[in-house]
């Protein structure tokens, strides 16, 4: 069964937070440049290799999350472009109501106070 606009928006918001968190983790995962060192100990080499593997794992995770988010964006934008007007949805992160619509193939989100 096809997902509703609200379900797609919820997934869109949730996945955007996951991507943001993964980007922060990537930014913190530093692998030092050892090319300027004359030599390092075997222990340092092992630690460096572990850090490299961990960074590669995080890069793949970020890539996967970004791809999933892109697919959700495409599905939501496609529906919104077909509707061709603003849609009122619930933003579950802060329990407010927002308007979403398609603009230039992308998703636009506007705060909206409903009386």
C-alpha cells in the first residue's frame, strides 16, 4: 500500500535527523595524516588502521542514509508536485502544524499556525 503524505513527511523528517547526526559523527571521526612521520610504532599503525576502517564504515552509513533520504524526498516531492498546492501536515518533532508544497521539484516547508 502506498504511503500517505503524512507518513512520507514523517519519514522525511526522521531521516533528515539521522543524516544530520551521521554527518556530525563523520566530522568528529578524524584520521590523522601520518605521511609526514618518519615512522610510527606497530601499535600506532594498528590504531590508525582501526580508525580508517571505522571512518569508512561511517562514510558508507552516511551514504546509505543519504540515499534513503533522497528516495523519500523524491517520493514526497512527486506527490506534492502532482497535488500542486500546499498541504497541511503535523510536524511530530515539535508538535506543530506546517505547510508543505513542491517548488522547482523540491520540498518547501512553511510554519503555519492553524486557528
